[in-house]
C-alpha cells in the first residue's frame, strides 16, 4: 500500500521539449499541479482533479516558455512539495 505523498524529480531533467512529472498520493485527494518561472510567475497549471491513492504521471511541454529554471508545485490535501526543473531549448 502507499505510505506517503511524494513528488519525484521530473524526467528528463534538464529537458528539451517535454518532461514527465511523477507523484504518489497516499490517499484520495484533490490534486493541483502548478508550474512557476524563476520570478515566481505562474506559467502553467494542470486542471485540478480528484485522485485516489496511487502513482500518477503528467507530461509538461513548455512550448512558448523561455529556457531556464522552473518550479513545479504539487498540492494534494494538506501536502505540498516543490521540485526544480531545467528547461533548455
């Protein structure tokens, strides 16, 4: 059984084109994933969904965003964690 909430390093990282973000839900929760640039501006977000306990992955394609450092924040219930990602065009 799942023992905790977690978000893993995106793969690949650094990336060009698209990257995969994998996370685990300990229990059923509302899930929100947001991507911020280095200046703290929200540049992308996934539709908020309700997920059951388990392992999930989403793909992010920055398309019109500039190369650089981005932060991905996963919020699920009371859990929140941020990972750092490097996008290189």
